[in-house]
C-alpha cells in the first residue's frame, strides 16, 4: 500500500514528534481509531523497512526501537479487531451489522476518491479476508490483463452505484482472488459468483469462502466467454481482458439483456467500450477510475 511515509523517511525529527505524540495519546488505542492506526502504520513502515535504501534509522537506534514498539502495539490491536470481524462473519452477522461496525472503526461510505491505488480500507479487508495470493498464477493469452484487485472503496461504491441488494446475483467476470464477490456479498447479502480462468486464483478464493463460511458466494474456474451467465442480474468487469475476448463477452451480455433487464458495472478502460454499446444506457459519463453502472434498455 502506497503511503505518505516514504516522503518522511529521512526526517527523523518528524518521526520523533510522531512517536512522542502517540506514546502519550491513549485515544490512538481505542477501537474506533482503527483507520488512524492503519494510516500511522503506513508511515512507520518507511522507517522500519529494512529494504528501504533511504531508511535513516539503524536497528540499534533508540528511536527505531520506540517506533518498533509502537508498531507492535498497534498491529496487535488491529489483528484483534480483524479476528473479531472474522468471527462475526463466521457466525452469520447481518450485512447491516458489518456496515455499522465498519463505521464504528472510522469508515464512512460516501463518494470514493478516484484513482486505482489502494488505501487503508484495503488493509482492513486484507486483515479480515486473509486471502492467500498464489505464487504460480499465470496470464492466459495476449488479451488477458495483468491481475490487479479492485480497490475496496470502489467495491463499496459498486454496491451503492449498482444498487446491489440481497435479491441480486452479482457475476464478476475475471474475478481474480475474489475480493468483489466476497465483499459485496458480505455487505449486502447478495448471491455472488466469480468467474475466473486462473485455477490458482479460484482455489485461493474458494479457500477464503470456506474459512469464512460464506454460503452465498461461489467461484467458477472457466473462460468468461464460455460461462453460464443466466443467473446474473448485475455483471462486473474491472477490464479483465481486451480485444476480441472483451467483444465476445459483451456479446454474451447482450444476449442476456435480450431476456431480462441487467446492469453492467465497470472500472478501468473497458468502461469506454461498454459505453459504446447501444443496448446499454447510463445516467453518467463513463469513468476509467470510478465505477460506472450501465442499465440494459427495457424490452
């Protein structure tokens, strides 16, 4: 996760002030300050990362040891919160309750910042989902795009912009490790299906779903051009493929739209391709770095 800490790496006086402030500020260690702690941990990483060539702190430096101690306290608190959230999910917590808890921890669901970078909400979701990223995943063919997870804030925006509810079936075409189906189902109760060609990603996503006992999330290891899309009411594409592959998938979506009204939500460059489909309409101009929701025209 990219953070502001790297710009402070050589300024040890700033680090000293930072540590001194939070060593005496007990509010930092309250549950509701999770977001603040994640952001501070991101800053501390710049000073404690042994691989950072610009790191001005030596391991024997007393300031380094104080920073390490502060890091340990915050990470322990955050890990405890992640475990509590996982336990709640395992016990079948209602989506509305999960949203309330996230608000308690400092997260408000509003218009997300544009761009495709990651932030502290991704760190929170990483701690809760504990998805295991395989090391042997491959890209299948020249039209397949290098995998990059959808930032969590855009998944929340997808829920709101796409009007997702528990009655919907969300189909993520090119689901990767499954962040979108998993988080969308957790926060809405919808049924969610991830279609992904790479077997290693599917196995990791299924492992996560099993460990969290998410009964309304499933993953299919299949080429999106061959997948059964008949159950979907909302389809999501984070530009997983280009060229003729994308055209073939769009043609499949058009056939589904001839049977019923569907929604197609996009992120990334594919939004422009989807915007060019005459059988789809949107209330706003397509955005490459924000979620755009398209509706098929009523028949």
